[in-house]
C-alpha cells in the first residue's frame, strides 16, 4: 500500500485513513434507528424541556439519544451536556 492517501482535499497517512474507515464502517453498521412512538416521544420531550422560539439543543440531544443506538454529545464546560 502507498504510505499516504489523498481523499478529496485531505491527505492521510495510510494507517490513519484505514483507522478512520474502520471507525466509520462500525458506526454505519451499528447506529440504526430505534423504533419509538414519535407522538409519545414528542409529548415527553415537551414536558421535560420548556417551549422556546429558539432551537433547544438539549432537547435535540435527548431525542437523538433516545432514537439512535449511538450518539455523541460534545461541548466545552458549561455548555449543558
């Protein structure tokens, strides 16, 4: 194999490119949607999170966590994770 891989506008060391593809493949294979009652989910989330004109990212994160097998929530200190 070549020591470096050019993928689009990104240059990877071969080993790192292989590692990234392995991780991406894992997440694509494992992270299927979980069947939920969408009306019940919306009702429950509306009770837990106040209604706002702005996007409530904590509510979005909770919805993702309840509907996907894997979710990644990131942010700096004090961001409401």
